[in-house]
C-alpha cells in the first residue's frame, strides 16, 4: 500500500513555510533599503553631465600638476553635527610640510539629491598661508565637499564625502 500525503493543509508543508519565510525576508530587506535611500539621499544631482565629465577631467589634470610639483592639499574638518558650526582649516603644502600661500579658497558643499541645500563658504587667508572658516551643515546624513584653492591662474581642488550626525548625538569612536 502506498503512503498518501494529505496536501489539504499547505501551511504545515515545510516547503510552503520555507518559501513564505524567504518571501518575508526579501520584502523586509527591500523595505529597509528603500528606507535608507530616503533617509540618506545617496548620489548627487547632475543637470549637465557633459560639463560634469569635462570638469572631472580638468580636476584630475590639475591634481596631477599638483603632485608633479610635490605639493598636496590638506583639508581639516572635525566631526560634524547638524546645525552646529565647526572651524575648518585648509592649505596647500610641499612634501616638507611648508605651506604654499594661495590667493583665495572656497569650500563648496553639496547635499546629495537635494540641490536646495548646496552652498559655499569663503575661507579667510591666515598670516601663515593657510585658510580658515566656519562650516555649518543644516541636515544630517551624507554631504560632498569640494575645496577649491586658487594660486595665480591655477585652481586646485580636493573633494571629500562627509557624514553629519544628528544634533545631540555623541560621535561613535
């Protein structure tokens, strides 16, 4: 006599239970990813991609010129919290750490996927040749910054991504 399985109760079938668990797991992970995309707003808004591509090529060329001279750019930004001003310092220096005096410096900040939050800070040149300024970012999350220092006819740029903590939260070590 053959054993007959009763398939009238599908929720007792281990295969059905397994598929349901996998479905719930995949949907949960997708909901988490959508939530993170909304909260952190990844990526920059680019309206003119041809101009952006040409700009990247120019930035890389200038970076190579800077390295060929043995110079480097230094940008010091402490840990950031939303709506809390911090002091920043920037400079161009030689291999030996000697500061090269630039003419002017501007720090541009970009909020990924939200152009209305973009802005810039004009930095003040100090007697030692470095530049200082105060930066306040209004929202928590990912920000991209570009430091631009001009010396004569040359413009040097340095880009970096930053994370801004929620106001009142202590920074994680």
